[in-house]
């Protein structure tokens, strides 16, 4: 098996196609309309037909551009599949924001495929095949990409009307926003973008209509071309107003305004809905049906179809310019959005409040020992939310503080502590991922069991807890319960130690990984698990009385019956203080340095590429500390791309980072991570976490999608310059 289950360019195209067929099997086609089910059946059939064509004797040599398109399609398909699954699940369970995020993930994954098509049109010359549309959708490339676009285009068409639900939710929030209060008319901007998206979806509906669409006797390509030309993405009134919103968001004096996150959320939503509509149009004009229409057309009709295709592609090119400007605006807002995240700490009383120093924090009494705050799944993207802060207090008792944000003042909180259970050593809470149970969070606890002889068992247990902190009463055998229960009932060898105790527990559900991670495919179906992607990973630090942390035990969903995977620590002869997790990475920190490795690298250890391969994950170390002469006390990675670190007997710092070329660097790529002091006094207890601002998932999703489009549809490609890779393939 290759190091990455996503096929590499040197593998035979037939093997790549066979792998792509296996990948679309998990799609929930039974929950989709018949035409979409037929599209995926057709997609599987066309992959099979392509494979047989390539296996035929004598085999026709694949075109250079087909090799490039196949590689990009294979690399894009996992993200496309997972995006579709997320969108379908979100909309079906009433979580429209998650549904839109799934569609945005799908669009981002498709960007390289569309790029390979557009770049190939101008980058290659094939006499006798034709130019423009005829060349784009002809031959093996047309069959491959046209099939993918047909399937995804129909899914976007099926789900596009449901994006209106999100738009309506945002519109309702903006009803109470007075234009004179913020000096901008965010409501008009949002509504105007919704009209744009509606116009595009109307055009798409006409193109797919059984009476007037592609293949129908009433199809009029010239009329559709004229409708597309009427849309103005660059210098229209709506776009100018959007720039006005971004200017308001970028103005420092406005960034302390309590409605700043709401306006950012509205701008991101408006642009996301429009982007989904643009991608839907692009998939339709590059579909199998478009190619079939072109094949049977006479010369006059061919010219009309080519003009339609050219017009749609031109709009995509124009839109890519708008994307570039929008992306620059959004990137400039990243630090501000990160500062609207909520910081939680014990000092020794519980304190919570946004990082932004101009916003007042809230204090709660008590002398809690440990802390882990979260929200239930439905509250992750809501401005008004109920936090569930799980604390250990007194004689190792677990309690939940239920803290509700005020409807008008986000910095005001109230909450009471509700005892839950006793004899708890550690707690870790994370939002639920079961969209059928939107009111629940996942809460892991580590506790001592009853002593047996000379050994005290250690127990890790997962509870699903509702908005009131109450555990759900459900048998562990119920499939939807996502049960996890582990007992360390004997000493385990880790290196030269026999560990006898567990000291902390952390977990990640629906783990991600970065695009350039060579192990990223191990999280997907067919990677570590044959039929499903890795749903969750549980990490527990283990040690002895003398060395509290000497290794890490790992438990992977679907493999609970196996012995725990044992990870060696990244540092030799350096005492480790703790571990932390975010959606992408496992983090380990000592006093003077820290390191991370992707969850995919950890899973790869279970199923290495070959028996003699190095089974240890690749660790990325960082020694740039907030204060060079002082140890860090606690480290917490937030999913908004910041690290929070408290200094031993010192203040609290925040640093925005990114991973690049196996280095932890500053977000702006200006060198080493830059630390900023955010709190003067230091929490003295084991409690320091940060939750991202409510609109972060939509904001980050839009930034990631625009970056994918910029990378795939940058000027050098949309203008038709062939890539170096394409030249080599040719």
C-alpha cells in the first residue's frame, strides 16, 4: 500500500480509477433523489468504462492532459465525498449552517478539477478535436470530468434551495441591526447577494429543466448566454457595498463593537451562498449532458453551445478576480476574528471572556482544580449559546457550570455549578458530532477504579451530556451512542517503563488533516478502516509514580477491541508537562518546547505502508517560547489557528500559527511564531482553554475555499497557461 491511499501519479491510471470507484461507495445515495442516485451509478459506470478502455488491447495511450486531470480528480474526490456527506447530513438534520459548510468543502475540492479542464483547453492543441467546449469535453478527459461534474452539479441543485434557510436565519439576525448603529447597511448587502445567488440558481434550473434544459427540444442556449452576461460580479452596486462592509470590519475603531462578529458572519454567509451557485453553474456547463449536446449539434448549434460555455467560464474567471480581492480582505480580518474567541481559565476562580481586552470578562467563584468548557453541537455556530464548563472541584468531584451568553451583551454570563460525579482525575469535553442529537456534547472522564490487590485500575469513560450537563441514559450497544470505555487493569510496557497510571485524557471527533500531509488518506475510508473514515481518536497520557508522562496511549474508532496503540514522546530526556488536541493535530509540550503531529500520522502507525516502514509519526517541533527564560505552564491549541500559552509565574500569551514545510511559523509566514500577551496575571491551576468565536467555522470555511480557488484558478491558469506538470505529462 502506498504511504498515502490517494493514488500517486506513477500508479497506473486503471488502479486510480478502481480506487475512485471504491471511494464513492459510502455516499448515502438512498437518501438522495432518484436523479442524483442515477448520477452516482452513472459515475461508477463511467469510471468502469474508462478503466476497460485503458485496459483494452491494443491500449490507446492516455493523453497527457488526461493523466493530469485524473491525478487532480483522484486528489479531489475524498474531499468532495466528505463534503457531500456533511452537507446531506446537515440539511437532513436541520443544521443548515453545517449543510452550507459541506457544500463549501465540496466546492473547494472541485476547484483543482475545474482548473485542470480550463487550463487544458488553452494549454494543449489537438487538431481534429475542436477548440473550446469541444476540446474540453471531448475524449477521455471529457468523460472523466464531465461525469464528476454531472453528479456534483445535481447534488448542488438538490441542496441549493436549502441554502436559503441559512440566508433567512442570517436575515432574521440582521433585523435588529440598525444601520445607524454600525454605519453600514449589512441587511441590504446580504439580501442583494441572495438575489445574485437566486438568479444563478434560476439559470441552473433552466439548464437542467426536462422541458427547456440540456437535451430538451425547447433548449435555447443563446437565451441562457444572455442571462449569464447580465450578471455583474465586479463593479456592480452590490459588490461595492460588500467592499464597504469589509472596510467597516477592517476599521480598528469598529473591531470592539459587540455586533462585529454578527456582521462578519453575514458577509461570509452571503458570499458563500453565491459561490455555491457559481460552482453549480460551472458543473452544469462542464457536465456529460453538455458534452452529449455538443456531439449531436450541427455547426450553428455548436457555435451557440461554445458561446454559452465560454460565457460561463468567463464569469468564473471574473469571479476568481473578485475571489482574490475578497480573500485578501478576509485574511486581514483573521487576527480580529481570533481575538473574539472566548478564553477560559482558573486563577483560581473561573474566569471567561473574549480575548479582546476591551471586552469585560466574567468571574465565577469556587476553587476548581481542572476545567474543560464546550458547547453542544447546535450551539457551535450560534451567537447566543449555552456553554457547558466541566470542572473538577473539592474532593475530585465533577461538576458542570452552565453559562449562558446574554442575548444583547455577549460579555455577560451567568452560571451555577451542578455536581455530577465523584473520584474524577481529569475531564475533557468537546462538541457532539451526531447531528441527530444536536443538544449533546461528548464528555470524557478519567477516574480511579476499585483497587484490586496491589493495582488501582484507571477508567476512561465517555458520556453524552445534554445542555443541562446530564448524561444520556442509553445502552452502550446502541449504534448512535458512540460508546467508549477503557480500563487500564495492568501495567503496560512503554519503552523502558512499565506504566501503572493514566494522568490525562483528550479526544478529537471527525479529525482533519492538512492537504500536504503524506498520511492524510489514512483518515478516509479504505485507509485505516476498510469501509468508513476514522470518526474519533482518544489520547491518554500514561506514566509511573516517578515519571507521570512517559508515553501516550491511543484509541481509534472502529478498533476498540485491540490493545491501545502506544506512542513514544517526541522529546528524549525532557520531562513532558502535558498533551493537547485540536481538529488537526496532537500536541505535546514541555517547559521549553512543544511539538505536534497530525492525527493522520498517528493513525498511520496502526497500518504502515509496509511491514518494515518507520511506524513513528513525524513530529514538528517548536522552541520559540513567549519568554525565552521562562517555562510554559500550560499550552492549548484553539481550532481558530491560535496557540494559548501560560508562563510559569507569568502572563498568558496567544500566537497565531500555521504549519508549513514541517515548521510551526507565524500565520502571516513572516518567520517564527509571534506571541502576544493577552492576560497579565497567570492562572495557577490546571485550567486554560479557548473556544473560537461562533462564526469561525463559516469564516474559516470561506477562507479555505477561496484559497483553494486561488491556488487552482489563479491568473496563470484561468488565462490558459499550461502547468509544468502538464508539459511533463504531455
